C-alpha cells in the first residue's frame, strides 16, 4: 500500500483531517501527519497519532529519532502529499518557497503529487494575493487544488465559498493520485 503524508494547517476544518487519516488507514495505507503550529490550536497530536498509527510531526524538535531529518525522510518515502486543510498562510509559504515549519520544509523537499484542499473564510480565499498564490501552485507540475467548496455556511457564520470539500471527495482524490 501507499505512504501518504497528510499536511494539516491552522483552520477550523483541521478536525476533518483526523477522519481522512482514519479512512486512509482503514484502507491499508500508511499515513503520516505533519502539522503546522497553528493546526495544533484545532486538533491534537494524540488524536492524529492514534488514528494514523504513526508519530505526528509538529516541530523540528520532533526530528530526533534518526540522523536523517524526518521531514526529508518522509519527503523521500511519500507517494502523495495532501494538505488538508490548506490555510492561506501555508499556501503563500508553499507558493513562495518559504519554509518556517516542518510541513513547508517537507513540501520543498518532496517530489511527487501534491493535493491542496483549501479551507478559509471566503474573503480570504477571494483576495487577489490568495488567488495569485493558488494560481502559482496550480501551475506547478503534479499540483492540484481541490476546492474550496462553492457555497455553504462558514465557521465564522457567513455563508459563501471557502469550506473544505467533503471528506469522501478528499479520500477519493488522494487515492486517485496514488501511483498505480
């Protein structure tokens, strides 16, 4: 089966990444969760570790088990990198090659399919800077942006575009991106 890196960013939708990890593990895949510091405001490493059955990478201090940094090791072993949910901040870092955390550092070292599932306030998504970053990422080889969902009630109480796409669609898109 495949090795999937699930990047999790700071968004109220981060709790849905736990369900995605659980579904992928139940299908027989190896899942490694790598969280931005902001993601930890929404979901705990213990939850993700229990569901993924692997240690969760949250900081560079987590990388003490081997002489090869974990973010480099995972980048070399991963079959797909899925960022669920992708925040505006992480998308900007990815688009501009900035690596302030373990997830964005792993992204720079990774060569393979990158699936980006945005989730943010609709005004943030529609901002020209976010749209430019999304266009930059979408133009890169093997990168796909899926979402955000077109309409719905956002966590901030405003209806509109910006919600994370359905978990089942996320799982299907990850499975579709895996090598055959």
